[in-house]
């Protein structure tokens, strides 16, 4: 199996891709290394999936190349494929197979040593939370389990680069929280590149964001530690300031809060902050219900990543007007 401790370095050099007269990517270049969790962001049609397919060696660029530890991913697949795990938006799973047989099949394709296969599959199942469905047909799995199954297949062989295309699409909030936790743990061992057009999917997750617009890489953004470790909500409720302070101070999921000034008597507004995946909303609803109090407003405060994204779009528009 591939050694996950190897310091994978992935470099995209002047990647362009055209489909006839349509340009999907234009001169995209960047480099990244193990230990990074990178968000590939942009609106639908920005070129994210095309870029991931090229990074994985599944699609040839019209020009440019991708190198993994110095090896060309397109022309040296025997050296780079074992180091890359790819989860497309719609995982390529065989509905008639059981989870166990699909993982065995993938391990054979990825060259896992036969003597190590059983133990490796057990580890994959534990890591992705599918141990209890190993004997079930994939066609009978829920959307959440199918995503976990696809991720387990991508992790077969212990690749040092993980590419994920919209991994939380169609999942419920609980499933999204679980997948995010798993992705975060993977980044401790390898390089993870995660594509999404939903910025909140990256809140508290990525350390860096590559922003695509109409096939061009327009920004390479570093995300601060604070943006990775917390999120903030604005609330307004029908209770006085003192009562609001007492109620909010009892919420275990809230790490800090700030009562905002200037509201009418009998109402209080505040900013509450907690961990990215902390169920602050649920605990807040329960506390307000117990206090027989009405919630008048609940809205997320725009994250640093959203601020950076909006600023980048504004700056880009201004640059184009000045050209």
C-alpha cells in the first residue's frame, strides 16, 4: 500500500482545457502539499469538476500538466494513481455488489497486497463508519452510506492525495457534520482538495481556498485559524437583556456571546459563537422553549471565507472594467 506519511506535493502548471470553442479552464496553476485542506470554490460551471478530473489523471488537459512528487499524473499513471484517491460527485459504485465485495474489488485494482486486504478493508470500514453495512447491497444503501462507501473506496490503498467533488451534496445536516469530521481527520495525514459551490460547506474546514471564475483561478486565499475553528450567529429574542445574558451563559455549545445594544424594551439581540459543527441552534431552541420565549431572528454572520469570496468577486469585476 502507499505510505500516507509521504509528503505529497501536487503542482498544476498552466492547465487549460477546451471543448471545441468552449474554454473550461484557462492557464490554472498552483502547488500544494500534505497537511493542507484546500477548498476549490466557484459558482456552478466555474470549472471545478474539470480541474479535479485533470488533477486525478482522468482527463487530459489541452495544455499544461499536473505533477505529483515530480511525476506527470497523465503520462506516469503507474506511479501516481496509487497515490490519488478520488470521490466524484456521483461515486462509481456497483449497486448489485455488497459493500464488502466492492471494497475487495477496489483494493485489487489499487494493488493492495492480498495478505493485507482483509485488515485494510476493516480499517476503511471503521474510518468511514460503514462497518454495520458491510454485507448489504450497495443499491439498498441510503445517500449518506453511499457517500461513505464512495469515500472508503477513494481511501483504499492509503493514497496521499484525496480529491473530493461536492462530497456533501444531498446529505442531511447530521450526515454533513459526520462527513466534515471525517474530512478534517483525513487532512492530518494527507493532502485534501474539496470542491464545492456552497461556501458554508467549507466554514471551519479548509486552511486555504482556490477560487475559480469562468475557468480562471482568480484568487488563492489563506483562511485564518479563527475561520477554521468557530462560527457566529446573530439572534434576537423576546426577552430582556439580563434574562438573555442568563440564558446564553447556560448554553454549553456557545463558547462566547455578545449582547448587542440599541433594541426595544422586552427584546434582546446578541451574537453567539461556537465550534463550526456545534449544534448551537438546537440548544438555543430548547432553551428558549423551556423559558417560554419567542425567537424573533436567527441568521448566520457572514464568515471570513464569504467575505474573502465577495471581495474577490468585486475586485475581479473592477479589474475587468479597467482592462
